C-alpha cells in the first residue's frame, strides 16, 4: 500500500529468525510490547540463503518493463487508495476503466484515514465496486483493532469483502513487539474470523512478499483469499503455487482523476469471472 513502510536489505538480513512487526498507530498495549518471545516450530525464511527474499527492496522505477507486460495478461484492473491520494475525482477514475477500488479505512485501534468517508461515498456514487481495508498495528489486541474497523466501516451488502493489510514494519518508533510465526497467525485468525462474522463475507488478506515468505508460507490461512504485492515479478515467482485473487503490480501508477502516484491492481480472472465473483460477494 502507499502508506506501508519499506524494508531495507539490511533489516531483512536481521530478520532471518524473526520478523519485527509494527505499525504507526498510537495507544500501545503494554501487554503486547513486553510479552515474552516464543519459540517457533517452523523456522522463518533465511534471507542470506534465499536471495529472492530481498527482491522487494529493488527500486520499483527499475522494474516496470516486466509487470507492464505480464499484468496485461489480465483484463480487470483496479486501484487502492488512502489519504495520500488527496481529493480524488471518482467519476474520472470510473471513466478511465477502473473496475474496483480498495479504500483505506483504519489503522491500529484508533487511526482513521482522513479521506475514507469521502472516498467510500464517492466511489459508490459513481458505481465503482469498493471495499475497505485495515492496516494492522501489532501492538494492539486483535479485538480492539477489528472493533475499531467495525465502528468505522458500514456493513453494506454491495461492498467488496473487507481486507486485512498485514505487513512487516520494523521502522516503527511506537511498537517494538517482536512476533514469531505462530503468534502472528493466531492474531490474524482472530481478526479474520471476527471480520467474517460481522460482515458475512470471507475477508481478503493483503500481504507483501517479505511477510508472505516469513509468515504466510506453506498455505497458512489458505482458506482466505489473498491479495499479493509483486512489482518485479509475476506472482508465481514470489508466491509459488498459492492461488491469489488480486495482484498489486505497481505503486507508482497513473490514473485519471488522481493527482500523483497510485497503487494499481489486477483481478485474477477474466471479465466474466470477475462478474461472477462480484455477484457472489455483493449479491448483484
């Protein structure tokens, strides 16, 4: 996402056996900041032995020859936005051919995206199918995070499924919690199950390459649709055989109606498959 932190190669090397996960929200829960570290039965990716782990650190400006051709395999494209895109002309976005939009709503237990309400209403007004996403801050209990999201995002039948945005953000100054794989997956499951219970739709997981290779590998939480980020290679190169539903193939895209860069995404399927999936999710 536009708001996510980037991880340097040096940081990745230090994360060979554990991933420092943090966010930029506020209100740190001390029981999370000072919990003992847990051993893990499944070792995390070893960045030194697996050089592909570091590929996400390559500047995107050098990469677009590949995704520009391979993302064209797919016909249904959309965007994801947050306050960083400013005031969006959603009608111009619609007329450009954008088929869907994911809109940032919340982060942690108390950070509301300042453009969410406007974007949520305006996208619907022009007929763009849209869903809301929550950026996880790893120093708040799962029930607080999802409780806040539910208080902000209305339960609308015509909305796309909610998205849980999970990323490694070791540069955070407010959350120094270090997690191991089992602990992260347990927290994620609590949040995903509550989202599904409340909204009546199976939520989508958004994951970057580093987070997937460290936490979501080996088909973890495979019962949930996944939205992957891969700006250098086709998703199969970075995510293996994991079936994905959405692919974020660049974060410096250009779309009419939006000033500046925006994330661009593709749906994994044909226009007919998109219509079927959309109807299943929205009842349309």
